[in-house]
């Protein structure tokens, strides 16, 4: 059988094949470069303190394409310039934000802020990333952490069921300095916070980031243990008799005149933000008590810095007092140079200055009991209370 000779390639065909080969090699190299670029972006996100393995696992594994945005600015551990009043207090400008998103899976948004902030930032909006705390009450992380686990809702199958915010506060070894790490995790699909086995997954990114941040910025804080269980935030209908309260509402008295007989509360467990909601027999809210520590206390006071509605008689100027007819506040000195704690009681349905028949004696008594119990738990001094 005769062999058939293949026709030789023309010079033009050879050049065409070479061009195709070069193009394929270039394209392949581009794919490799883009893949490596994604990995580098994730490794460098939030100044390199993100647990990349945890993040990838939450957002779909190595196969998920990630979109990474990142911004880091400011310093941590500096000292503010001295003022005419003999200042020189530490001020931190560190502000880190990164967001990692996977199409069809969800996203993780992280913020890291140094505390305390410069006074020049006061009064221009929130100093720190807030946690959802209006419709539900955030619960403490526990396990040795000073932190919070919060959601907009704790309802099974709600549209926000797969979204949660975890905050971790690191009290640094340097007197008065701290780092606040806040992580919002939003996952689509079958993920539900109602599953107790799932909730720790939402927390681990925040605690792992806190561990890395503690080393990265030389904070030297005492760290907690792995979080294997975490409770659900408390919904609006999860009230109980006030007389049986054993958490944030413990020791707060009832009131016949104001019809206060129920409470919504959480455990304390070193949470930097505490809430107690007092209500009527059917759970309708009447008063809201809140305790703020560290950056949360600084943030709350800063909101009043440029608020002149109360003629400068606000938590920004005095340790205790009354805000018009809608609220009382108290304060307490806390150890290690931390921001003084702030305690507030407000009518839950207060509309500006309008209050019908306020029970002022009860409001002061409730605030005093709440503040004293909270301050003792956090190792702070006896609170300074408002007068009648």
C-alpha cells in the first residue's frame, strides 16, 4: 500500500499557526495571571489579616470567583497633638474596610477601626460600624470574647435570615487603646441562622480576623476561645416577666404607675453593648435601657458633640443628666484608661420632646439599677447618676 505524502505547509500557513500558538499562550498566561491576581487581592484584603481559608469556605470554596474591594488608611497607636487644655490623649486614625463577594453566594464585609478616634471626627456621623440593634437585641459572643452577634431579624425563612453581623472588641495592652472588628456576613440559598450548627460559621471570620489584627497592629489584647455555640438575637415578641429577669434586666424594678412588668433581655458576658427593653404585660415596649462601653460609648457621646438642641447639656459634656423630657443618662469610670461607660434610659415610643405624664422617679430608679449592675459586671466604678 503506497503512502500518501501530505502537502507541505506554505509559509503563510506556518506564520498563521505560529500566531495562533502565541495567542493561545498569551491567553493561557492571562488566565493564570488573573487567577493569581484574585488570590493576591484576597491575601492582601484588610491589610492582610483576613482568614482567607475561612472566607473561601463560606463563599463557595476555591471554585467561586471573588470580587475583592479594599481600603486601608490611618495609623494605630499614635498620640494626638497637645491642646491648650493639656490634652495629648491617644488618638487613632486607623480605618480598614474590605468586601469580598461571590456571585450567587453572598458577601463578607469587614471593618477594622482603632479607638479612640480624633476629636475632629466627632459629630459627623458614626465613628464605628454599627450593629443591628433596633428590631432585635444583639447577644454576646461569650467564650472569653468581648463581642456581639446581631441580626436585623431572627425569623426563620425571613428575607434577611442569612445575614448576620459579628463585632469583636480588643482591649489593647496600651492604656486606653482598642480595636473594633465588625464583620457582616450575608449568604444566599439554604443557609439559615435558625440552625445552631450554622451560626458559629458566621462568627469564625470575625474572631480569626481579630486574632490576626491583634498581632498585626501590636494590640496585645486578651483573646477568647473558639466560638462553638452562639445564641440568636432576641426578637420583639420574646419577652418575659421582669421579676424573673436574670440578664441585662436583672435588678430593674417594676412600676405600677407606668405598667412596667415585662422585659426583653440578653446575657451580659462582657458584651460592649447591652440592652434591656421594659414593657407592659403584653410585651408592648415602654422603656429602653442601654449600656455602652469602649468605642460604642465614644460613638454615642460623639453624636451629641455638635447637637445644640439641649444647650450643650448632653452626655458629651457631663457624666450624668437629663436630655430634655425624653431620656436620662449616667456614666461610670472604667479601668485601664478606657472610655467612660455610658448608660441611657429612653421612652421607647418617645417622639422628640413630647411625653405625656412621664414617671421621672421610676426612670431614674430603673436607670440606677441597670447601670449599677452593668458597671459591676464590667469592673467599672459606681455610676454617676442624674439628679431629680
